[in-house]
C-alpha cells in the first residue's frame, strides 16, 4: 500500500480540481479540504447535514458548533464548508498589494489555496444572498499572521460584495448547540415494524396530546403516551425529539432543556418559528 502524501504541490492541486473540490451546491458540493487529507487536525467531525443531506467535514469543535446552528436556522438554505478561494493568483496579488507574505508549502513553495470555513446561502425577504464566515477561537485573534491571512480573505470577499466575518466562541451559545444536537440526532427517527400511515397517525395523536397536556412536564406526557399507546418505554421521548427536530413541535430552542418541568415553563411556543437564530449571522 502506498504511503499517503500530506504535502501540497501542483500535482495535488490539479487532482483536487479534477475531483471538483469546491464545486457544486447542496448535496453535490465537495469541500476543498476533507478530514482524510490530513494526518491529524485535532478534534475533527463528520456530521450529516439536514439541509444538504450529505456528510460535512469539520475541523474543530467550534466549526461543528457553528454548523449545528446554521443547519437548524430557517435562514440558511445551503452550507458549504472549507470553501476555496480558488483564484489564488488574485489572492496572491491582494497579499502583495498590502505587503503580506502569501502562504506557500514549505517544501515545494507552491501557493496554498486559502479557504473560508463556511460559505452560506441565505434566503431572506429580498431573495438569495451569500455570507462567508471564518471560525477562530478569540485567543488566536491577537496573532499577527492569523490576522494577515484574514485580511486577504476579507478583501477577496469584499471584491465580490459578499459579507465576510469572523465567528469566535463568544458568539456561540453552547446551551443552544447542545439543544440542537439533542433534537437533531433523532431527525430520521423511525419505529421498526410500523407502517408510514400508522406512524403518521401516531404523530398526529402525540402532537394533540402535547397541545392538551401543556401544563404538565414533557416526561409525564411521554410516559403517559407510552402507556396509552402500548409503546416501549422511552419511545415517546424519542418521538418528541424527532418532532422538535422536524419543527412540527415548536419550542424555545434557546431555553435549557428540562424534561421534568411543565411545557409552558420549558418554552412551549406553538405559534413562533423555532428555527430563528441570531447568534452568528447578524
């Protein structure tokens, strides 16, 4: 078996182009960088996207937390991670103009294709627009070389009239992310041996039960429904998480989840959109 090369050179650049990396949208997008391209990048994640129906390559906990917020939000309709600034001749000229050394491979001296962590497609009242976001811990922002590269990136997107910004851990509400992860892990929940029509009927009954029993705890509603429908213990709690993930039951996603308190106190809000988040995109 040949040893994988992790260096950067013209041959690898041409291979990435041939593989259509950085091209496409939605399910058909291929990120410029993938986890397997590096021997180790710390805490990396492969996360299945609800919007795109593909696996996303994320290179830090902070990137992963941002991704969950983007995937939950009603505004973002596409998420493209590790998006390349492919016109590196242009980025090299930007660096030269402002007196910054452009990043190159130390061994081959071949120009490195810079990337933006996320290019988001946003649907708003005025139509479709694009937003570029770079993710970095706040502790890195006082490093000269980091900010030099960011300036190249900022100018690149400014030339395209695309809003670019930096997201740090200070803009991420950890509790919000944990809530989203808890719900969305059951986005594709199914009941083995139950037909689609019977499942739909069960969902309808469950949502009706929640509307009636909103003064008692989530745990009590679920336990009662399990018993009344002769379901295995815990099934209704999974159903609850599935329906919140699908936004068929709407709750205040920014409120700490406590299944032992009444739904009203938990933030059961059937008349507002639960997917609205303003923590990262301003």
